[in-house]
C-alpha cells in the first residue's frame, strides 16, 4: 500500500508534523483542516486527502486531536526512533551542518565526518574526529548509519554518493549542485538553494522594477 | 493564466532546467520526455503535462529541442536576468552561503550582508562588508534587492523576515527552522534539511536492522 502513496504527499507530512508540534507546545488539543491549512498555505481538502491515505483521523466537523495525529505521523514517517548519519565534506558548509542545532532535537545524529582534504583529517569539529574518506567503507561497518549527508564540491559528489551507497547508506541528503544517480532502493533529496530561488522568481518576475 | 498553474509544477521547472543544462553542455540537440523523465525520476507523462501549461514544445515523437526548451524555461522562470539578494545572519551558515559558488553562475548575486552581532559588523566576508541589521531598511533603499536569505537562529527569524518584507523583499529563502509568516504577495521557501530527512525515513524505516 505504501508504494501507491504519491511522493508529494510524503513530502508534505513533515510540514504537518512541524506545524502540529508548534500547536502541541502551545497546549492545543484539537485543530481542524481549515486552520492547519491556513498556517501552511495548503487547502483543507488537500490536508484531508493527504491524511486519508493512512486511515481515518478525526471526526467529521470535530477536527483532529493534535497529540494523536502527531504520534501517528511520527509512526508513519519512521521518526519515533533515532537515526544515525554520516557527513562527507568538512569544508565551510560541512562545518555549518555539523554545528546545526536542528538535527538532534528531531532524532537525527551525525556519528561520523569524512573529508578528502588531509589537512582536515584528524581535526575535531563539534566533538567528532574528521576521518579520511579512504576509511569510509570500514568505518561504516561499525557506524552502521543509514543516512548520509554530502557536502562536497559538485565535481566529486557522484563519487562520494557511490561510496556511501556501497557502504550501505539508504538515504542521502545532497548539498552538491548535481543531479546525482542512485540505485532504485536508495532515496536522495537535494538541498539546492538555486532551485528554490528559481521557483520563486517565477512569481515575482513581473512585480516592480528590476533593481 | 499564470495563477492557475499548480505550485508543484513551478517547483519542477528548475529541475528540468538543471537537467537540460547538463544535456546542452554535452552537445545534445534533442531529448524526449522518456529520457528526461528517466534522469529525474519523473514520468514522461508528467513532464509533458507540466510543459503543456506553457504552450507547445516539441513535436509528437520528435522530442524537445534542448536549446529552445531551455530558453523558454529561462523566460518562464524569469531567470534570463540577474537577481540581487541580501543575506541576514553571518554566522557559520551565513558564511557558507556567502562562500557558496552555486549562486553567481545562475544569476543570483548577494549584494548585502547583515548581522545583529556587533562583533561581525564591519568585517569583510567574501568581498562584502557586514552591516548592522539596524541599517537594513536604509541600505535596502540603495541595494533594491528583491530576494532575501535568512540564516539567523529560529528565535529571531520571524522578526528578520518582517524587516525584509517591510524593506521591499518579494521572495525569501529561509534557512531558519520555523514556519514563517509572510504577506500573500511575498514568496517564501524553507531550506530545512530535517523536512527532507523525514520524508526519506518514510521509505527506509522498514529496510534493514536499526543501527
């Protein structure tokens, strides 16, 4: 059944989780699709349809129980447990990623950091000793991380991604600006700020004078 | 007409641009929706449908002219011109963004950098003098940037976003992990690596043993 759910639906679930988490912290017990949609720029009908893939949540006209819906979404997304990640690329971007405070509270922990640059190897960054990319395969046997983060330049990204896949990584967060290839059983998501910018310029291209 | 096009379609166009740019560099003249879809994990029918919003491209069974389709997509997305951006937040992440080589080749130029931290103010980072957030409104009258990048901690992000909006910014790239509010005429895209991770764990949560 899971295979029939469109990927765009899965992509929206973490956004619902984020909004519901805020509501839960505010002590809210119930929210309806109207209000949730208003917060997220999604139609209420879309929210109801997205959730309908996973069974019945909430009663007609009564809204959703915030705590219960949040728990269900955590289960669905597989984020009730902790996930281990390895980072490849400890340049400026890689250091920002290692220092990023948003991963740990959500259960994502960077357990290994690798780089090609022998100057960086051996250095401690945010409590982790940077290791050489050459020892990635053997280190991975101990770390057993299922997630990889790629923060290397475009030119070496595909090679690094191949190494991660061969080492057993099943999902990759790719910061390198390339359209990478992975086998069908491996997931990849690109963090490409240019793609986000280009999809916004569509909307503003005719507004106001060019600077 | 533009308003009727689903946002998910607009979000895919930059991905097509990226793939077509690679094909153009390889000297390819023509590509069909089958091959393009194969490269991107999108069905050929989806590609044809997405492009059909903008008129007729390519002839039945002949594929798309790579150069012409690329030019059309550049026009549609408004990326034939250069765009100016201001960055707020010159911490570790902000510095990685300033040093990121992927913006300029795509026509996105950071023309101003601002921070609350008085220690950072006055420093030169990647050729830009960091200015105090207090002077953002007056600086913006000269810079006339339509795009803003937010790389400040979550706690101050909404306030910074409000300042950018008041200063005339029409599109915001938000790296802070908050669900920010903007007026209806302002676009915002979140760069949130956790959302990307959470949408991948859905697919791998039952594969293999937990680490």
